[in-house]
């Protein structure tokens, strides 16, 4: 089928576009720069220069598409992550961009929209499993995610198939923050934000991309895209250390991250998220069952790349 992707030049898009092409789909993708357009072409997609906020331009680009996959975001980098004002552009993309995508999809008669979201919208659940019916939380940096989810539900309300994908913590070669954590682990510095017994639910970028492909056949609704075995933060640090073969001599910021409250809550809260609904709705299953296998693959992949 013909699929239009926004955010195709990002970390997840860099895996999702080739996965869609490999699955036999004709992929068009939003490009904001010539470098982005070249990267998309190299992956077998057709770049389209259009603004995410230009409804008419988007509707033209969506012509004849059976699905639109909205992966656009602008998360602040590690250095500015805790500054709430650094999230404004990301909120705008998720709030106004998702609304424009849905309006354009309706105008172009596209039957299906997939919208990225994150599993960090759930409330802290301690060691209890979380499914899609579990309560969500409205904290400041989740505002954009809730708005984007609302856009997808509006699309469903208009008669289309709106699918929300709540991704766990991305990792893999190409995800800047996980490459930084792995570089620290090689220097024997462990990263842990929050309590050591809190859970973290992750997803390897390759499995996130396969989930995007599988979601093209899912019914309207919200789905968690996480691996099979969420781990405690203590084990998450150990999995990273094991992948690079270095025992950490220092680990942080630990419980001190809790002092920043809402600014770091997406990283400190305990999230033991289940992927059961999406597995049974789509037949998808993650290749990397947990970060133990996934970080090992990522370390091998980064070792294989010179420089
Ligand atoms: N969820 C998590 O697990 C988590 C946690 C911490 C950090 N992160 C970081 O967040 C990133 C998540 O991956 P991602 O693929 O969602 O993000 P990303 O790698 O930052 O890519 C964002 C995508 O959205 C596009 N975009 C940005 N602004 C846009 C605009 N105004 N209009 C249209 N498109 C726009 C970008 O295009 P351009 O290429 O043109 O810029 C790019 O294609 C990773 O880099 C990761 O390191 C994720």
C-alpha cells in the first residue's frame, strides 16, 4: 500500500521507513532538508517537501495513500531535557502537527492514521503490570502526547481507523540518548534515574519499526509497543554494563532525580508495561525480548561501525 510517513528522518523513522519499504509498501515521507530527502531516497522512499502545519500541502502529499504514519517529534536533547520551556516545540508538533495531519488525512480520504505516543503517559504502577486500560497521568511534558492521542481518536470519530502507538523507552544505534548511555557505560559510569526497584519498559528501534508495519493491520485503538520483559532500573543499568563488558564504578543520579519532580518523572516513574494487546491484535512480536538481548546487539552494532 502507499504510506506517508512524517518523522521518517528521525531515530525511529530511520528504522521504520526501511521496514515499510522491505514489507513492500510504497513510502512517501516528509523531508525538511536536502540531507533528509537524500537519506529517505537512499532508503527507497520518495521525499516530499511540505510543512507539518500546512493542511493543504499535507492533503496533496497524502493523495492516494492508504495510511499516514505520524512519527514527528522534537524531544529536547539530554542537556535541556529537564527545562520545561525546551519542550515547547515538541508540544507544538504533537498538538498542532497531529491536528493538521488528521485534518489533511480526512480531506484526502486516507482511511488510516498511526500516531506515535509514549508509554510514559501511564501513572507510576510500582511492580504492577500496566495495560492500555491502566490510568494515565497528565504531567507537563506529557501534554503533547495527550494532544496527539486526542487527534488520532478524533480521526477514529470521523470514521477512519486511528491507531495510537505508545512506545516504551527507545534504544538502539541511532537513538542519541541510548548511544550516550552506552558511551557512559563504556567509561564505567552507570545511569539510573529513580529507585533501583522501579521498572522501565523499553523497545529496540528495530522492534518499534516492525510494530509500525504491523500496526497497518490493527483495529482502531491504543496499543503499548514495549518489549516482553520490562526490567528494574537496577537490571537496566546491569544490562547496559553487561553489553559493553564494564562493571560501573559509579551510578547516578539515582534517587536524587526524584527531587526534580515533574521534570524527570517520565524517567523516574515505575512502568511495567504489557504488550499483550498489540501482540494479539497484530501478530507482532519483538525480536529483542528485553534490554539484555537488545543492548548486546546495540553494542555489537556500534563496535562494528568505525569511529
Ligand atoms: N521515547 C524515548 O524513549 C526517548 C527518551 C529520551 C530521548 N529520546 C530521544 O528522542 C528521539 C526519539 O526518536 P524520534 O524518531 O521520535 O525523534 P528524532 O530522532 O528527534 O526525530 C524527530 C523526527 O521528527 C521530525 N521533525 C522535527 N521537527 C519537525 C517539524 N517541525 N516538522 C516536521 N517534522 C519534524 C524530524 O525531522 P528532521 O530530521 O528534519 O529534524 C525527525 O524526522 C531519539 O533521538 C531519542 O534519543 C527518546
